[in-house]
C-alpha cells in the first residue's frame, strides 16, 4: 500500500471518529512534525486542506513540497513553540499562527506580516513542558494583538497529560474563553483526545499520529 493510500485510510478513520461525536464540520489540521517531506504530499493527495508544523527549520525544509502542490496548496498552520527571530523567515510560508502566547511575538509578526491570522495559545494544564498564555491574561493579549492590526481568529490549547477525560476541564475552559471573546475558532484536540475536544466545542483538531503513525525514532531523539 502506498503512503498516500495509507494516509487516506487513516483520514477516513479520523473523519468517522469525528462524525460519531457530531463533529463532521470540524476542520482537520494534519500535523506532519517529524515525518519526511513525502508526508505532506500524501496528506494533500488524501484530501487534507490544512497542514500543521511545529518546528521552524523543518517547515522551511518542507516548503518546496508545498510549492510543488501550488495548484491545491493547503493552508499552513504553525502550531509549535515560536521564537521571535524565526518569524521573518516563516512569514511568507505560514497562513495561520496558532501558537502566539505573548505580546512580543505579536509585535514582530505585525511588522513582518500585517493582518496575519493568529490564534492565542492558552495554558490549559499548568504543565511546564507546555506553553501558553495564562487564561486570566488572554483577554488583554487578544485585545493587544488586535490593536497591532493582527486578525485574531481564535484560541488554541493542548489538553492535560493523562487520560482523554482529564483534558475535558481545560477544553471546556478554552471554549468558554472563545465564546466570551466572540472569536470564531477553537483549536483543541489531538489524536488521543479528539472526541472529548469536539464534545466541548472544538472547531479544529490537530492530528499527527492518527494520520501518519509514530514519528521515526531518530527524529524523536533529534527533537530533545
């Protein structure tokens, strides 16, 4: 079986899981972190219209694969921890910035890509390994980003480590913030906890393992 066929089959499985919780309209962002460039081509060929990447250098390497599909180029979401000095290089590649969690990132992005579509990453768990703006500071950050001219379309969060059910309180809090601020997008849920996220009001899920399998061991080591 070709990689494209394998990914297409897994994409169908993810869509069935979404449909089972009335999430047919939830957008799937295919996260190709740690996988070869071929993964992007396979995702596009399978019908994915949104691609997510976590690492700046990896995305820049894969940009050629995106350009090769310029006729049906997907929307590119940056979903990983972002450094201010990477924004200049990424500005022409990224369509949606999901991991803006502090003002200085917004200031640099406004300089490099006025009116860029952004999402504020919110801390849902208090875990040190996971980034995010504290929930109490989110309304001010959203307002400040808007004043910079950025197009704040929603909020993003990563569920708490543990069972899928343990992620539910954080997801509920995030959806509440989205509604309170009058935003349109709520990016939460990954391969393991997408059902809980959709039940709590997710509008887009970020799926990596569920589409591409586990990352190669050598790539996992290089990310540490």
